[in-house]
C-alpha cells in the first residue's frame, strides 16, 4: 500500500546562524552570618574586579560567591567608613577626619573637611570629600519602567539605573551586551527590567556597579546580587538544559516538576507528580526525537527510548487496555489530585486516571515522533505501534470515548459526534476534537496499513462534517454563551491549553495525512491558527508550523524567545502591573493583559499552555524542567530554521 511521505527540507532560504549572544543569569550571593540584618549602603568594583560593599558594620567584600566582612587591612578592620568611591580604578574611603586609599602604595591620604558625607570621583583620578546631600541622579530619557533613581552607572551602549522597584538598563544603539534578547531583524527593547526574586533578593535598590567583565552588581536593602552576562550559543544553552533535566527532573523516566519548600533553594525541593506527566514527557520525547534526527547521537536515542518506556508503563501498570494513565507513583506518596488515583495490580504502586484529551493527544505526537524519527528498523517501529494501537482501539471500542475503570467516559476524553458537534463553530472544541481523532486514526493507519482506521476517519468526514470542522476559520471563535458542560462554561474564554493541543495535533494531522490534497487543506488550517499565535513569538508553535510544511513562520521571533528564555526555571512571582513602559489592554477574550510582548526574562516562567501576555504571575515554589526550550530549539534545528553552532 502506498503512503504519503512528507519530506521536510529547509523551510527558509538561509537558517539563522547560531552565533554567541549575551545570556543574563542571576548568581545568588551568599552572605556571612555576621552580616545578618546589616544596613547596606554602597557597592563599588575596583580595577582588580574586587567587589567592595559598605555596610553599617564596616567594609565587606566578595570571595567567589560569598559576601563577608573584609579583614584584609588590619589597621582598618572594624572601622566604618562614611562613604566609598572608585576613581581611576582605585578604591577610596571616607572617614570623619580623612580620606585614604590602600592603592597607590598607600600614599594617598588627605584630611576630610568637617561634615563631609560623600565622595565624588574627579577627572584626575582622585576624589573630593563633599558636604551636604548627594545630588540627585539623572533619570532615563525614555519611558522608564518605574519612577525614582537611586543609582546610575554609564556603560558602553547605555545606562544602568537602580530604583525603589528594581534595576533597569536603558540602551543606546543595539550593540550593548545588555540589549537582550536579540535576534536578526528584531530591535531590542528600549529598556530591560530586572526585579523580583528571579533576579534580586528584594527590589529596593540602594546602589549598583558594573565590573570589568560586564557583570552587574546590585545592592538592595537586604544584600548583594549579581546579574552575569555570559557569552553563549543556543546550542550551549540547549546542552545546559539537557544536563539540568537529566540530573534534576526525571522521575521514572517521566519529566518531573520539583516543589521547593524554601523559595529559590533547590536543595529544599522534591520531585512530584502532576496532572499531565505523560503529556509533558511526550513533548520531551519530541525534543529528543528532533535532536536525534539532527545529530544521530546514540546517547540521545537512548534517552528517547527511556522516555518512551515511561509512556509504555502508563498503559501496562493497570488492566484497562489502551487507557493511558496520567502518571504513576509508589503507593502512599501521590501528590496531585489525590481523588483521581487508583490502586495498581502491583501492590507497591498507584496510577492516576481521569485521563483527558491532553494526555491522549500529546502521546499521539510522541508516538508519531518515535515512529517517524527515532525508530530505525521494523522491530522498533513495531514497538511504537504496539503501544499506540491499543489506545486507538480503546477509543473505537468505546464509541469514540476514553473510558476509565468506572466504565464512564472521562471529562475531556470525548470525540463522539454527539459531543463534538454539540459545539458551534465559535467554540474551538468542535474544531480541535475533530482534528484530534482524525490525527489519531491517521497515525494508526500509517503504522498498520489497516483500512479500518481510514474508513472510520472518512466516515466522520462524510457523515459528521469533521473535515469541515477542522477547516473552520479561527476567526469564528469567540465568546459564546449557553454551552455549559459538567459545570464548565465552554465559550467564556480562549483556552490556551487548546492552542497547545492543536499544534501538536497539527504535526500528526499534516505529516500523516491520508493524501496530498488533505495535507494541503490541513496546512491551510494550521496557518490560520498560527496567525493568531504569531504575536507570542513562541518557538514551538513556529517550528511545528514549519514542520507541517508551513512556508511562512517567524524564525526570528522564535530565536528572540529562545535567547531570552531564563536559565532559572523556578516559577518566581513576577509583577509587571506597576510598570509605566507597558500598555494595558482592556479585558478581552484571549486573556491578553498588555500590548507589548515583554522579554522572556521579565515575565512568567510557565508551562507551554500559558500565554505570555500576562502582567503578574508565579508561585515562587515550582521548578519546571525546561523541556519546552529543548523542543523549540531542536525543532528549529530539525526544520532548518536555526543553523548549527558557530563560534
């Protein structure tokens, strides 16, 4: 039997080169116990890159990643200067009766005028002791994120400012290392804003300075913070995320979140089950499959099969044939939604039921990737087929429902026409669920050649309008009253979990289409949906679209997002609702709260089903794996939009 084979070549004339960019990274500075509750007054970095901090208990300095009282100069130990300054690279200290420096062979010592309170660096490389209040700092020229300036440092390409609500950088031109994220053809933001516990101990900035390596030291009311800017390629960043996941976020082969009992302290964390472990793991499989297809790295292939083994166990752990469990755990240690768990035949285990379309469709994508990209022989393809076909047979056997051990359809595992066509075209479930079951049947047909699966899909097309549902324009989706299912108002919002499910469904829908004519129709539907999601600059949506055959996508926006993605994967509470450089939107159906797409480092770190146009978000207590970055990057490499690493 002849099958359609979609050959994916380069989707752009020239891939974006993976050259180094400046990655911003928060470095946590430990503080000596003897500095507990100290008052922090000034931070200065000398020409030897020594970081000096003035406190109400005297001088302190940084050794590696720790701030400690500075006992370097025995004659000055225990003394408390009134101010410090750096001039021509040397540190100067102001006392009540004198100004001195330990540099220049200790030759600089001058009397201080009565009442002198602060030091002013002079062009000749010395300092002047001044009385009266320190002059106010000049503010930014543009529309700054917040009011008030507590510190100011000029650097090549712009100016750093401290404020009562964080630190920000105002750029001049586009060449500064701090104008991140950057991507070809995309102008960097006028301001970069650093606030919240992702970046700072607290937001009340007292002072700041920039060291000789370009790293920024921010002194706040509770201590010292460091923001490093590291030269990095996307490939290097992907290697970092891969190591992080492999060492920190794998639970029985499933990608796992960690819960932190102490905010920001990964040593206080534990891995926990979530509502969609099988789904999140499926997307990690997608990343590994794309990576294997690009690199042919045997270790990556091993990792992909290990993750696939977890999907196999989600079915084998119980006796409800073809029903994927959401997740598994050793008995007595379940964490999420404790009412949805069932005992496994193995007395040492439990499994989570109530499985939804989220799990089924994510796994459809993962099985498609494993079968098409990872399996290299008939035996391996058969292994993937053996795990997918029971799912499809379960759904067909149960009249297009996913049926749990209680004999009832799960809340969202529903593809029966009675349910699907109950929705009007203005509710996206009609379009989405039609696409989901069609993709599942197409994959089963490609794997087995069994015409039953094709006939089932064609009957859904012919008798129930599923093809018309799939091709229904996204512009029809909007607020719709009167459609409440099991207490859920189905038409009151744009559910971004549906975007997630749709794009992974599109991958299978187009690449495994029954024929080229259908593929062309599907591709039009994918592009229609992608245009609504384009403002998000989300790498996964862009490159899945390209992998479906879409010629128009936004690789520049995707690279902008990948470069800007924080390497701190904790879901820190992020607050932007007070900012003056953003434009709020009125309440709207898509739930977008602001007009501007903020750089990734200034907004929430969240899962793939959360849209980015949110002002305030986060819980301070969750560590996400970061597999979404890997999927975006390796899909970009696979479709040819991102070039290989080039230093």
